[in-house]
C-alpha cells in the first residue's frame, strides 16, 4: 500500500507542477522553454511552490497509508519517509535527467540550479509521513479523550 500512495502522490505533485507551469505560460504569459534557457520563466516561477505541493500531498497520503496499518508506529512513518524520499531521488535522476525528453534537465540544472527547492522537496517527502503519523496520533488521542469523558 505504501507504493500505491507514493505513486499517487508523486503523480499528483508532478501533474500539479506541470499544470502550474502551463498556467503561468498560457494565462500569465510568462516565457516558455521555447523562449528561454532551461524550462523558461513559467517553470522557474513555480519552483518555490514545489516543496509546498510535496509537503501537503505526501503528508495527506502518508496519513492515509498509516491510517490503514493495523499498528502505525513512528518507526514505520520514519521508514516510509526514507523510502519515499530515496525512491524520488533515484526516480528523478532517471526520469528528469538521464532520459531525454522535452522537459528533461541537465544534471547541473536539476541538482545545482534547482537549489534550494529540490532539497526542500526531498526533505518534505521525508518528513511528510512523520507529519501524517503526528496527525493520526493527534486524532487518536482526541478520540481517546472523548471516550474517557463519555465513560465518566
């Protein structure tokens, strides 16, 4: 289930980022990759938003994943965050740098010029299941408090 929620989140984040870039170019008339270096102004202006997309969606899907476990633990959340961020590092290298396509970047563009955003994205992916776990435990403790109050 971890992989299902990971891929749903990764795909959603990617589609939102692409949609944001297209919106910037088509609606806000920012420069496209055809008009400038790299992926153009439309993409460049989305970079600060990428960690936000990731922290929100990966936290949501981390929460959903952990909620489905018989016994969610901090260790499972930590392992999930490490797995999700590690997979993304490898997958991004292959999908955005090594495989050439119209939106691919050079190693320098992705890992140097995309700083600090790419580092923040990977940190967000790592931390997100921990936040999902915290939300889950917060809900559980509130539910337990309500049960204790209604019993007394």
